[in-house]
């Protein structure tokens, strides 16, 4: 019996050493053009999904993502257990097949997720996946984003299908679809269409709440396309327009973006029609719509964030003719605090860093940006690179930003057809 135990013991050692050798000679993961094994971070779990909205947390740290473009039912929203990746529920309760709810087309308020697509609006419970309500404006053409305020109202702008020079803004409480007309804009110029590009609100010097919205209009004159750019300030206390500004002679358009508001100012992107149409970030005074300061950007602005007393601006490299840039600007003056430029790497055959709309997230003093193969992390105090390594799956591409779980020290991201939970890089300290 003693000899039998010795044989078993020796057999166990042999099998263990064979397993170790097998693991030791296992090939490294796929290498990308940077030469780093992929991924560069520990993977906690993966789950099948197609890319959609930026990941969102529920209050108990489950993570909500969506899958679009290949589903007969439209974009499918899915809630995954934040610890295991197990699917808890999925949702696609539409009037018709709908998709593309990324960017400013979704808003989270408490436990509700509000979605807008054209003239339809949907609300679902993020914990249960149940439809809270859905609403359709049959005679309207919806603008490409919705906006929320601190009182729990959702605002959505609409163009008319019959009156081309008229624009309406409606609002409702997020818990039920009781839409009320906030204001109606009628332009004296007969245009072919009028579109709202952004909405925000702030307080004027009297403490009154002013809703600021930007408009883009176009029409044809003598066979040539003409555009009109206007900004309006509507007083939500007195329920009347405080001011209307025509910036057509200076700006060809105000960009579709998520405007920021702080104190008596709102911030948005614009295209200056002079000097070849360069892009600017502008700060507008909510008291009268005047421009307090403007900052020329290398390319189109893609995202805006508030950090301490500064505005964090991401400028893309859509034309591949300049550097994409991250800037920190003083909110009151527009003076640069720091500026980080990222030169194109196309000449090296590598994927360049490029900031696209809604691909970035702010966590504490860090900015996270998904850069296809690489996860880029910047220090918002000085613009320095904290982390810039490939984390995508083989032949993958990171999509639409990340959500960070502070307690678990992990983050969630979409990689084409996978939802992934990674450990946070050790370089991220808090």
C-alpha cells in the first residue's frame, strides 16, 4: 500500500510538471502593430454584444449596454451583472424598428433611461428592463438629441413637417409622458428646414432660468445653398424670449453637441465661416447671447467636460491633416491651462489617436478615451499620458467610451461584438 502511494505521488508530480510545461510554451496573445500582447490588462469577464451606447451603471453596479445594426428588432439594450457578466434582461420595445441611440440621444435620470429617435421617445427602467412609457409626435421631425435639467424635465426640439420655418421645444417629466409646449420659434425668413443642434440652460443675473438653444437653417437662393445660424434665449420663468441672436455672418453652423452650462454661461462648438471655416469653442452669456470668449481649435470639437474650474475640450482629426488635441481652458477667460497634441501616426502604419464624439469618460482626475486598439488615459490636471496601451481583443476595436467601477477597480467597455470587464490599469491611482 505504501508503494502504491509513492507511485500515485510520482504520477501527480509528472502530470503537474507536464501541465506547467504546456502552459509555459503556450503562445502569447495576438500582437498588434505596437508589439504589445493584447490585451494589456486582466480580463474579468466577457459577454456577447454588438456595439451601441456608452456603458452605463445601475445603482447596484450592474452595467447596461446595447447591441445594434444586426438585430431585426432594432437596437437591443442589455443589462449584465457587473461581477459575472451574466445577462439579466434585454429590451427592444419600440413602435417600429429603431437603432442608433448613442451620443446625445439617451439620458439617464435616477433609474430611468430615456431614448429619443426622430419623433419617438422611450423610457425604460434600468433595474428591471420594463418599459416605463413611450411616446410619438406624429406631425413632427425630432432633433438629434434630448436634454435634461435639474428639475427632472426632459427637453426635445422638433421641426414641423408642414411649416418649414417653425421650431418647437417640448418638455415632460421623466416619469411620465405629459409633454407640454415650452416655446415656439418662428423665423421671418422662409427656409427649407430648421434644425435644433443643442439645448442647455443656465441662470441670468436675476437668477431666472434661461434655456439657450442653437438653430441651423438652410434654403436655396439663385440655385445656391444658403445657411442661417441663430441662438435664442428663452426665459422659463417669464415664459418669453429674452433675446434672439443671428450669427450667420460669423458662424456657418453651431455643431450638434452636448452643450455645457456653468454660472451665467453656456459653451458650444461652432464653425467660423471666415478664414476657411475653422472650428471654435465659444462661451456665450445667457443674459444677452453675446460671445464672452472664443477659442480656435485645430479641428472640429468632439466632446466637452467640466473639471474643477476648467473646460476640457477634445478636438478630433477627422480630416487627417492636423493633430488631434486635448485642451484645458479656464471657464471664465478661455485661456489655456494645458494643451496636449497627438500627432498622426499614419506614416508609421499605426492607428492614430483620434477623439470622436462620446468616446471619452471622466473619472476623478482622469480622462478615459477608447482609441480602437488602445485605451488612452490622461491626467486632467496637466494633460500628461497616464496609460496608452492596446487592450482590444484580436482584430477588435474599442467602442463608445467606458464605465468605471470605483469599488471593484475595474471598467467596462465594448469591443465590437463583445462586452468586456477589465481590471483598471495600475497607473490609475485614487
